[in-house]
C-alpha cells in the first residue's frame, strides 16, 4: 500500500496575496474539498502564512477568505471595505513602518478568537520568520510543543514583519526581534518543504509525495537580464544607479532574493526528476506587468485574483488527488 502526501508551499507576496489565494479557491472548488482535506503540510512565509493561518483552522473556505480580502468587486476603491485595503492603506503622512499590522490582528481575533493556537490547525503548518538578533531563519512548526502553543495570529504576524513595511516584532520572552519570513532565500521555502518531507519519511519506498508551490508573481521572471555593452566611463553613473536599484530593490528584497526563487524551482524540478515517488509543480506570474508588481498595490487586487484563477487551470489536480 502506497502512502500519499501533499505539500503546499506559498511564497510571500504582500498585497499580491489574491494571486495565491485565488488558486487555492480554484483547487477547493474543483475538488469540492477544503484545502485541509487535500494538503498534509503547508510551508509558508509572509502573505502565505496569512492565507494558511486562516484556512488551516478550517471553518472558512478560500472563497470566503477572498471575499474578506477583496471586498465587493462592483464597489469603487474609495468605498471598498476589503481587508487588503485596510492592511495596506498608507498613513496620511510619511511614516515607518509604512503599513499597520493591527488591522490584520483585529480581523483575525474577531473572526477566530484570541486564544486560537498554531496547534489548533487541522494540518501540519510551518511558517518562516527571521530572528534579527541571531541572524537566522526560524521555522515555526505547529506540531512542536513550544511553537504549537503560540497564538496563530502571532505566528502569522511574525512571518509578515518586513522592517520597512510592517516593522519587526520584539519578543522579550526569548529576547528576539522577528522580521519578515521572506528575508533571504526563504521567500519561497521550497528547500524546507523538501527537507521536512525527507524527515517525515515521505520520500521513502511505499510513499508518494506531491509538492505544489505557488509564487507571488514577478515582473521579470525572478531575474533581471541586462544586455552587454562595452563599459564606458561616461555612463558609469547611470549604470551605477541602475545596478543599485537592482540589488537593493525594496519591492523584491534585492537581486539575491529574487534569484533564489528561480534557483530553488530549478533545483526542485531536478530533484523531482530523480525520484519516482516525488512530483513537483510551481505556478507563478513571471511576466507580471511592472505596474502591478508592487508589494502594497491593493488596488490591483482583482487583477491578481483573475490571474490567479487563470494560473490555477494549469494545476495538476490529479496529483492533488493522489493519482
């Protein structure tokens, strides 16, 4: 008898979150089952943690979550009451952090209650965050005692604590400062998903594992390609400006972070080809228009949602069924 497992990996995306949540809605509708009945393990960061922090508890469908995130499609942005708008609405005057986390916390507590813990999720969850004091990525695992007893809203908040956008979270109990889980190579935590699958024995004989990874969109396919021109002292200043913008792009977290997504996808594609009992699929909007590829662009929420629904049609539903 073959034991079948499904792992869902969700990248950080900010206000581009509907690109990802729409695909989960499509999956739930197509299979007529909640995502918690389809997935055994979800490995998430930032916006992905917000999505699975809600859906992982059960009692709410992806369609219902999207109605909360997006609001009414036929209401003007000015009158819209979407959660994305409330989270990513900037201050009236320049201020850092740029956005307000309490809007999300208040929604979560009102919807699920303040005492809901990570261990209350119906599936195994791993959420990423970075401890600024130890300078390392931490993976909150809801089946471990310490992390499992952490309030779900706290775990999700630690995972989307980007310093410029939402600000880090000071944790006096463990003397840590948690910042966004999308820092470094773990914006798409594929390696951790694979490592956990191996640790669980899900890649051994008599097991069959499928990993579905959902990306948060990119206007350049994760990598900026520069055409070669003979170096000239006269254009060094303009090139320097371009290169600085490339490596320190706040929206993408820098070139290394954006490149790491494609590197991990290429690596996982190769690894899956070497295992008979491992399959892998990655969906992403690689040619996202630059005007939409903004971390806080809540006004484009329906563009993200519609594209997510389009991308979802390419998802291998049979693999999710375990066939």
